[in-house]
């Protein structure tokens, strides 16, 4: 069993950007919602949906890409991907290994089926143990992630395909005769079919998770080159924002395959084990926000910043956010 070797755990700086295959990237009030340590990204990114959720012990990141071909069968790929991601985000169990991560996905699919929402989607799921600086990942299909350390690609998930270009996909299929036949080509892969990876994390590591709209249009070497060339020494949120935007723009210009694109970029930073709510006993405050790109950024705050904020507000009755601060750079 993994144990923390230090009283300091890890947190994340993050930024994101994306665009639909129609080229639409506009403000949408349903696009980015924060509900007590939960960010849900959906709307302007076509059928691509993602979430970031944290607790005191772990951070879970998920990205799903609804299979657009299902529209030919009268199914809504966005609705399926959105429901799948929302169901994953509702899970609260601590992920300890491959079985618990696959179990989370299995329960999420059952929730989708119970709601009679049909379709299929790829899924890339990351679990970060904040106390042990440890990454676990489960990837089903052709979305994926990259881990970059000291300018070098350390880990890359591998896309999974059936014959042709059909990616592995989680699905909920109607029990009608037309969908029972093979002519629909709706695959029914299982969480156990996904690629599972474990990896230690270090301060300064960069994690990129994206839909196939990025990886199908840019070689991984070029992705790493863009990141390395535009990352400042402080690894500021502004540079993460610029990189996400540049990756999306570069993929759009290449357009080898016209597709929705959603990119999230994270930097591993040190963070105290003690959360704001544990220290001052206050209830966490929920909020909501809207953004079409990375101008709205999420930063996990280090303990020194929390203490400074509490000192400035000690005579006020306002509640502070638990680890998440949102900055509008516009």
C-alpha cells in the first residue's frame, strides 16, 4: 500500500480550451459549473465533455467523447457523454487500484442505462492520490492523456480501435431488433477492456488530457514541442492557458480529421494536507461560472496563500473557497 513520505501533498494548476467541429466556441452558461469542488465542462465543445473533482485525498479527472456516428441511429452522442461524465463525477469512493477504477466506470454505465439514455462514448479517467503523489488511469478508446516531466514525454496512453477506425467505447444500447443486429456497428466494450496505467508523480509534472480531436491532428512530438516552447519558468496559469489555446488552434489549422476538440492541461504543485475546511471549520462555499476557454482558470491554492487570505479576511464573515480559486483574466 502506498504511503505518503511527506506532510506536503500535491495539488494541481489547470487550464482548458476547446472547440466544436463546427468551429463554435462561445460563452455558454451551462458550459462550466462549479459545485463544491466540481468543475463540469460541456457545451461549446460539441460531443466532448469533461470534469475535474477533488476531495481531501484525491483528484479525479475524466473526459468523454460521444461517438458522433450514433446520430445516424437517432441517438444523441452529447447527451450520452454528458450523462456518463456526470455519473462518474457523482462517485465518491476512494480509488485504490485498477479494480476500484473499473468499478467506478461500471457503476456509472449502470446509472446511464437506468436513465434509458442510449449511445456510446470513449472515456479517459485519471485518479490522482494527493497524499502519495500517485497517478492511476483508465483509458477506453481514442481519447487519452500524456505525462510530461522535465520537457520529456514520460507516459502516453495508447488509443484502442476495433477494425477500421472505430474506437473502443462504452455504450448503452436499446433492446430493439434494429440495435440487436450487427448493421448498427455499435460496440459494447467493458471497463475491463480499457488500458490501465499507474505512475508516480513529481512536482512540476505536466498532465495533458484531451479528446481524439487533438491527437488525430497533431503528432505527440509536436504537442510536447508546443508545451515546452511556451511554458514559462514559473509554470504560470497564464502560460497554461496560452498553451491550451495554441494546441487547439494548431489542431484546427491541421484539420487532418475534422472533429470536436477539448484539451485540459495540469501542472502538479505542492499543497498542504490540511484543507481550509479542516483548519477553520467553515463550510465550503459553492459557486458557478461560465467560460468558453481557459480565461476562467482553476488553481489549487497552496497553504501560504490560504493563510494570507484568512489573515486579510479575519474580521469578515465571508466564507472562503476550499482549495479552488477562479480568476477571470479577461
